[in-house]
């Protein structure tokens, strides 16, 4: 990675982190990444629903995030929903017309629930598009009592200031064509 790209990445991370309260919402552990690379999305869950423990987490895979693969989590049942893509893509010479569009983790038992006072992470990985810009991960957090739909996206720009339930933002940064990796 050249110094210019490192500077862009560092600046984007600093800007994104300065406006984010780390435990107030479901956020991404790494809020910025280079275009056309593989990305490990770590969804950080900092609380339950008004004191109620988290029993499930569902993430809608954003358009352009390809080949999503979730990481299993001890004590949680993992499921993935496949669907036809509006825009097929090519991967290693094959045209992909169907892909993962949603991933869910559900606590296997009451003993596995995430208490409101605790913090945890849910992980998936996939490929990023070759163009820079914002990518929003909409997350539904289900609790013993109630749920929170972290799905609000600003009408313009990327500032989530004033949004009560913002989606998790990934800022994709321009990179050279040689940056593609797995």
C-alpha cells in the first residue's frame, strides 16, 4: 500500500471514529476499507434493547458486497439467506447470479443470550466493489423484549448525526486496481 492510500485510510478512519460513539449503536470495528479488496466486517453490539438481552442479530448484505461468508459463533445458530442478484458479478471467471443477501445469528438457548450490560461482536467477510463511497450494513437486533432496527441512512452524505437508529457505515476508499485480494 502506498503512502497516499495509507494517508487516505487513516484520515477516513479518524473522521469516522470522531463522530461515532463506540458502544451507542451497532457499528463496524473497521469503519473504512480499500475498494476491490476482501473485508472482514465485525459488527459490534454494545447493548441490548432498553435493558433486555440480545437474542438474535440479522444483517442485510449491502448491494456490491460480494460472496458474504459469516463466522460461526459458539452458542449461536447461524443462517444465511440466498437470493437472485439485481446486478450479477463475475468472480474468478464465473458469473454469480445468486448470493447471500442476509445473515442471522440466533442464540441457541437462554444461556447464550447477550446481556444488556455486555458487549460482543458478530463477524462476516466478503468482497468490496472497485468503486469508492459509502456502504451501509442494516442490522436488526432482536432482544427478549423488543428489537432495534439499525437501518437509518442519511438522505445525503455520511453523517449519522441526528439519526436515532443509524445503519453501520463502511467508507470504501479508492485503491489501485492491483489491490484485489482474498
